[in-house]
C-alpha cells in the first residue's frame, strides 16, 4: 500500500543537524543508516517531493526519493522533507504501521503488505531489497534499483526515424561541425599562442615531405608527380576533417608498397613490363609486350598512364571501405589489430621494401616478382645480377647512406638542443641533383634518374570502373592497414597531449583523403609516424600546420618540380631505406616482448616472417588469426588455483603462491581466472576435480548407476583411483565419506558465462548435491548474476531463498555460511 502523498501531511519540525548526520549520508543513491542508531530511534529520512518505500530486512528500512541527501555541512537540505517513525520501536522498521510527519503535513501510515511494494509518485524506478546481500551481523543491506523497461524495437526505430526527419538550423550546423571539425576549433584558434609553432612545423614537414614523396613514388611504381599530388590533397582534406591535432597525413611507405604490388600485377596482366622503370627521362615505358593480351591494355594509354589508373581505382575502393566503416561506426574494428601485430607487420614490410630498393642502390635491372616468396626470389635475382652493378650508382648510394645515417644519428642525439630537426634528406637530394646535373651522370655512366616532372595539375578523371572490380579484394588489407595505423597514431598523440579523438570521424577523414583525391590522380594515404613525431617536436599545436605543408608542396608542384629531373633513383632509394630505420630497430624489442608475453612475441615473429617469406597480405591475415587464437587460448586455459585464508582476516589468496596461509577445514575455495564458456568448460571441471581430489561427476554417475548402495572410499579420489563403473569391488563396499563438505567458487575473475557455462555449473551443483557437498558462489558481478538467473541456476524471484543461500558478496562470508551450515547439519545428525 502506498504511503500518503506530501499534500496529505501536517506541518512538523525539521530534523536536527545531528539527526541528519546520524541517519543519512550520500553513497551513490543508496540510503544507509547504522544499526545502532536505528535501534535507538527508528527513523528513516527521505528528501524531495516524491518518496518511495521498500520493505526492509529485519531492522533496516531503505527509502529513495528525488532530490539531494544531507548537505556537506551536515545540516538538512532546504525545501520539503519527510521522515517516518515506526510504531513498534526498532521492530517497527519492518513496514509495520507507523506515522508520517513532514514540513507540509502529517498523516498515518497504514500497515503495508510486504508483497505489494509501493511505487514512486513521479515514475522513479521501484527499489527492491537485494537478496544477494542479506543483512549479516548488523551489516548493510543493499537495495537493488529495478531497471527501466527498455523500449521495443518498433518504438526505438520510430523514435530514430522521427529524429532523422526533424531538421533545424542548429542541428544542421552541428552536423557540419561533426563532419568538419575545423569549423569548430578554428573559431577558438589563438594566433599568439599557436601560430608560430604551426607555421614552423608546417614548413619543416613540407621540406621533409617533398623528397619523401618523390622517393616513395618508386615503391608505388608511379611517377613522382603523383606522390606530390597525393601529399597536397591529403594535407588539405585532413585539415578540415581530422580530429587529431598532431598527426601528419600523407604518403606512407607500407601503403606505397601495397599499391606498388597491385600496380605491378596489373601491368603484367595488361602486357607491360614493370621492370622498365629506370630507362631515363625520355622513356616512360609505354611499349607493350608482344605476347600480351591487347584486350587488357587501353590503346590510348601507356605504362605510366595505366599504372596511375590502377592506383586510383585501388585508392577509391579502399577509401570507400573506410568511409563505410566510419558511417557504420566500425572504428572499434581497428583495435583488433594489436600493437605486436602492427609492429611485426611493419618489420616484415620494411624488409620487403628494403629488398625492393636494392636494385636501385646497385643500378641493376631485375624482374619484379609476384606471388609468394617475392623477397627470396628478388634476393636470388640480385645475386645473379650483382656483376652488372653500375659503379656510379653504387658509389652514390654509399655516400648518401653514410651522410643520411650520420645526420639521423646526430639529430637523435641532439634533439633536445635542436629546435627543428636537420633537413638531411633535403640537403642530400639538392646536393645529389646538382652533382648529377653538372656531372651528366645519366649520359656518361648510364645512371638511372627521376626523369621529367611536369608542373601544375592534371585534369581530374573518374577512376576506371572495370579496374575497380579487379582490385576489390586488394583494397581490403589496404583499407585495414591505413585505418589501423591512422587511428592508433591519433589516439597515441591524443593521450600524450591530453585531448580526445573520435575513431569513427578519423575513419571518415582517412577515407575522404583517399576517395576525393582519387579523382585527381592520387593514391592511398594514411598517417605516418615519423613525420608526426617531427611535427610534434617542432611545436605543432593544430592542423593548421597541414595547410602550411600543403603550401610548400604546392610551390614545388607549380615551380620547383622540373629541377629534380636529374635526381638519381639511387639517392631516392637511400632516402627510403634510411626512413625504415625505426621499423627495422623494432626487432630489438622481441626479447623484452618474449619475457612479457610469449603469445604476443609469437604473433610478432609469425607476422613478420609470413610477410617476408610469403606476402604482406598473407602476413597481415596470419597476424590477425594468430592474435585471435592467442586471445582464445588465454581464455581457454586460464589459471586455476585453490585459495586459503590470510591469517585471521577475511581475505583469501593462492595457497601455492603464498606461504603461511590457513586453509579452511572441509571447505575448498576455488578460483578460475577467466570466463566460463563452451571452449573451457572441460578445463574448468578438470582443474576443479584435480585440485579438490574428487571427480564429482564420475562418482555421482557411479552411485546413480549402481543404486544407493554403491560407495567409494574417501581416499580414492585424492589418490587418483579409477572411479569408472568398472572399478574394483572394494570400492563398492567401502562407505563414502568425502574429505570436504563445501566448495566455494570465487567468481570475481569470472568475466562472463554462456549457455555451456551455466549448464556446467548446474551439473556441478547436481553432482555435488548427490554427494552431500554444498556449492556456493562468491563475488559474482551483476552481469554474471543476471546470467545465472536467466539460465535457471537461480530462482527468478529476487527473494528466492536459493539465491540468498548460494550467492555471496565475499569469499569469507561464503566460507562462514558453509561452516555454519555444516555445524547445524552435524548437530542435527547427532540429535537423530
């Protein structure tokens, strides 16, 4: 029966400050009053205009209402308040008859039916006394809040559709700000604090980006002008759509390699020779192989033209995948690419990149191999062609590598003193270009050079739909790798600088950096770690630095590009190889990773080895599968131990790992450090039976199969005696007396249960019950409790005695209850 409304109550005085301090404190919405104070004066306070009462356990009465609890100074809050007093002293707290008084009125509280719980006036969820935490020894009693009824599927879809139909200027502007975060932070930009650092970092990144863009064109099998296009558009688009302030978006060596492999394959299928990439500035390799099928090769397009068409088709498909992942809120997918997997993948692809650039260091022509074993086949071809090496290219490569490595080491050692990193790549490229131009190295020694680099922009072109269908599967790993590296770098810099990024928006940004530039002769891009670190070290504050970098690239595109005509390809290969230094150094982390986690070390080594020995796509797939298998393996065989009490305290720990612990006589406390599901239920039972020395399932089956007179001896299970139905005759005649009477399972590490896990616990309880052993669960999380209740392990009624007698909030309380029950049972047996 519901209590009287506030309007029905007569005026009464306010409670004193001491009363407020005694009876109420704020604990996250739970009303708690000490047992001693309740016994002296059974009052229970409620604040707010609406009240809600639930029946108490013995002396405890718990009430909830809208509004605050006691103020911080201990005085009662201002506004309406009520308190109730039972008519029967301390026992009157059990929802008996009582009187109600308040600042607005007074009335009589009629006797309440315990089965009928009053509900809130204003629609607050009803509160129930939790059966999972019964009052023990004057302790606290938890009152469980009944969750609101979730809306049905029809109502939910209707509400979302209605919100989608609702349009306003404020909502439209919010949508624009979500899609283009630059429109939000540019309004709060502080030029005095951030402009100098953004301009400096943008200039440095632009200077670094130009030689790297020209060099990375070798990996993609494309002309340098397309790398400059890619760097320009990617920086502008990410400036508008990115949520990270420090990530540098542009060409990435791993993606360039993946694009280059697809381009080489399609060139071979179209009848071109991908090895014809070093013939000089006047030859673009447009001649077709006579044995090729002319149907795949367009008549009006040479090798370079067809290569960029393949690259743009691949980029558009990969970008579409990334945009769809962002729209579908699949930003979490990239988290399944673990850091050991990414590091191993970076190591394997770095070795592949290094192998692909050795021919430019030596100045030899070797065929571009496809399929599994590309790295090994390339090394064999290089060994056979080593005698044909170009001496000019070899000397140039040696000199450039020495200067670049020395400059990198000097920058690393003096990075705290240098405000900006040394532009070693730019200096080497400028010097090498001057030497090659005035020394006429191409004409005199046959050294391979970059060739003509046009200025300006080409007319936009729609990617070929036929080629897009051919590269649909190739775009999947490209999209995954690009999004994974971009999101991980964005989150890493966000954590280190104290702001947050949105993974789904990052997917949209990276996807648009691929989709839109694909119409302007660009190829795949993503965030790059090395340039992002330089960007942070040079004082970057916002993505305005990307606009400065794009301006530097634009200057090269419009004016300076033809100056790099005589730049040797061996110099570009040196720039690429030196940029792999950080990824190759990760091999030194393997011993530390092995000591920390052998499973992660195995993922690292297997991913890197598969990338090198087979292919980078297969290596990525193998790394993902191994990561998932290692995760499943850790949950399939988690650590299982028996616990013992730490002295006279209420805490329990592993009896094997720690010394001096006190085991409870007749009670086994079992901890299973993992979830209980279909894959590890058998291991759970084997571990429990092995540690307790009793195969309850076998013994129970033996007894039920041979009738009540079938018995086994007490010592047989511990000694490993055969408990099958064909056991010895002596085992049938000796009465059974188990060495323990209760098993307590510590469910604190139990993350979740599935149907098989619940069935395992039910079967275990049945077997133990048949043997006279009690099974108790302790420290179950709310999710595990709900699963047990839905699975039929517990009663549906929250007040079910079975639930109160099986679930406990601590291991110690479960052990005490098991001890008390066993004592009562022994007393009863003695009396009988």
